[in-house]
C-alpha cells in the first residue's frame, strides 16, 4: 500500500509559490511600498526550504533504494535524466522570450546578448563558480543542489554507518566546512541547511532518536544563525520539524508540489514577463492585483504544461534507471520519484511515497 508524502508535497508547493510571489511583488516596480508588496518580502526563504527538503529526500530515497558507493555513476545519470530536460527547456524558453521581447514595438532596453561560454556553463551548473551570469536568476540554487548531490552520492555511506561516531563526525565536518568556506556559490556554506534535512532522514529511518534529532537541529540552527541570520535559521529548523512531526494529507493543495520544479523554473520568464508588461498599465491597486493574479495563473498554467510535456517523461526516464548493486525490493515508479524532486531547487525536484 503506497501513499504520497503530503507533507513533502505541501512544503515544496509552498516553497515554490513563496519564491514566485517574492519575485512578482518585489522583483520590479509594479507595486509601491505597502501591505501588498510587503506580503512577498520574505518569500525568498522558499529556496532555503528547498535545501532542507533535498537534505531529507535524497538520502531517504538512496537508503530505500539500497544505494551503494559503486552506484554513484548511475545516481548522477538518474539526477541528470530527471532534472536536465525541464532545465534545458526553460533555458531555450528564456532565450526565445528575450529576443521576442526585444523585437516588440516600443522596446527600449538592451538587445539580449548570450555567449557560448555562458550557455555551456549551464550544462555543468557552474555559472556561479566561474562568474558567468545565469539566463534565469533562480538557477543559482540548482547549482548548489547539484553540488549537494555529488557530495551525498560520494559520502552517503557515512550518513548510514552503524557507528554513531562516524555519522556524527561526518555532520560535524559539514558544520566546520560551512564555517570555514563561506563562498555562496559553493555548497559548503549551505551545508547546515542540508544537514537539517539529513538529521530528519536519520530520524525517519531510526538511525537517531527524537532527542538526538532535536539536539542536532539546535546545533545546525545555531550555525545557520551565525552564517545566515536568524530568519533562515528559524525557517530551516521549522521546515525540518514539519517534515518529522507534521502529517499533511494529500489534497488538491498539496498537488502544487507536483509542479513545484516547473513552477520554480518558469515563474520568472512567464510570470515575470506578465508583471513587467502590467507595470506599464496598472496604476491602481485593483489593476495591480489583477496583474499579480494573471502572473500567478500564467505561471501555474505554463508549469502544468512543462510538467506534463517534459518533466513527467523525464521522471519516468529517471525511474527506469536502476542501481546495479541494489538488493532492495524493486521500487515502483511512484516510490522512486521520492528522489526525483528538486525544489529544487533545487530538485528542484512529484509523488513522494512510503511503503
């Protein structure tokens, strides 16, 4: 008997919508200062929520799949098959829209310019590292997520080692690396956020007790506070506690989590364009609310299309790739999709199930 993890879907949907609402309300000049603009002021923390979710869901899926270090190559192939098709589709869409807008009558901005080096860096999610601009501003978090996947794929055995000292020592090293290496384009300074999800995973599979989980979250929260401030610390701990202790039943609201990756990818090129166009004409509060509603509706509609036409087939392709060394019971397609969400992103990343 399988069921979706409604809590994970709900958190993903909330995270994606929060980031979109932040960009719609605070990313341009549509709204004057006031309650409507303030409603999205902190929506950017949805990215940090995605990091915690990935911290939980990736090792949880690897654990249930019987993953071993020798499966690392297959793990990366599965990740690429899952994430890259929607990602590349979004890149093509962004480029196409930028030229279409430039050709529109009355356009007064700069003609879009992309270099082959800039575009090729997207293949390895390394734009932030090499100093090349992303074609979509939200892609920076996908680069962090990909670095996390590589780290977990290599070091996963340390997370599930039978010796407590090994597991705790590994997490302690992550915290130390976060403090010593603070470059925001590298995964190190974001380790405490992923670690909060990892601790929740360890509790879910009974590798640690509830008391240890709470103590660990207190420690990771303190490091987050030191590195990123109190707001991110609170969001990180709250997200991890929600995953562990809150049960949200599957409903139409949690279904937003199914398209969260597509929504994360598309809300800037689709919803952002609607907001930019609306800024020219919406000078009253009712008109501004209408523009925001159109941006949300347009982004969700486009996300459903991307999900059905590109993301869902990529999920199925990823699910068809099995780990050779796995001795676990064969997974069903829905179960395997636990690992194939990203918020991200940033995993940025549909049906999460447990058996």
